[in-house]
């Protein structure tokens, strides 16, 4: 972990660093983040997480994010890149106490697109759980295995996307429906730029998603909405911390 000095108006920043440069078959990361009552923090990573090709073993990432009463956590790492043949199981559990606020999500890229690589074989099993006052309020699971190219190409699945993203907002003391029209306005720009995007409110959460053929544009759209929501819902600057500008 690195702790760079935050810019004016920003909460303390913690940066995850994978010293190997990525995960190989059988690697396991257990990440636990706790923000105590009344505190604020922004957690990100130093660079995109690369999941290298595997001959059979599966890399595993477990992420448990605990937000105390009246606390605020942003968990906004850069994208995860699945090399062709990568195998990854990742589970993220968000535990919110009373009046705890959260803004977080992830971006997943299918292959090293700049080099012409596609994610055609391997495994991706991704799950999210959001708990509020020890009660599960939202869960989401994705399992991608077997005939991966056909699944990615299917219009009812990924529609040929090069990557996808999910962003979750759990505001404190306010109804997430207050932010849905603004979120959809930002998503309209993403749609105009050729992405499939949307936002909805469910179980006290605002959830936004993207599918994109251009992974750089996907990252930009994710950052644009995160910037707007952090300003409107969390009273933070309307731009992500410096690491997101690199």
C-alpha cells in the first residue's frame, strides 16, 4: 500500500500495488479495507490489474470493504485486463453500517486489445455483494467460461464488447433517485459515443453499467460518472484523484 498526499479537498488516498505487475495462475489476493465511523477514504490501485494466461490454476481475489457509521469509502481501481487464457475468481463484499456511504466498481477488459489479443478461453467468475446493517441488499454474479467468443459476441450478452464496467453508489441520508437523472445524462454521452450504457436505482443503490468496443472510451465514461456522483452525493471534488489522470 502507498499513501500519497491527497490534493486539496480530497480524503486520504490509499493505493494498492501488485509488485509482480499482475496475477499468475494460482495467485491469491485477500484485500480488506475498513473505514471507521465518521472517516473518509479513497482506495485505488497504481495501474491496471493484469491477469496472465493460465495452464489450469485459477487466480483468486477476495475484497472485503467495511464502511463504519457515517463513514465514506470510494473504491475505484483502474481496469482489470484478462489476457487470453486467464482464469480469475473475484468476490467483492461491501458492508455498510448505518449512514455509511460507498462509491465503487470495476472495469474489465477482454484481452490486450492494443496488440490484437482477444479473451477467447479461460474463466471469469465475478461476484458483488452489498450489505446494509448486516442485511444483503444487492448481489450480482457473472460466470464466463466454455465458448467465450460466442458468449461475448451474443447480442443478449456482451454484444461483441471489448470490455464492461459497473459502478455502484450507496449515498448517505439521501435517496439515490435524486441522482438518477444526472447519471442518465452522463450515460447519454457514452451512448452517443457508441457505448451501451444505463443506470437504475435498486434497493437503495444507484447502479450504472457499460459495454464498450473502445476500452479507453470505457475508462473515460466510468470516470466521468464517478466524478459527477462523488461531487453530488459525497461532497467531493468533481474530478477523480491524480492517479486517474495518468
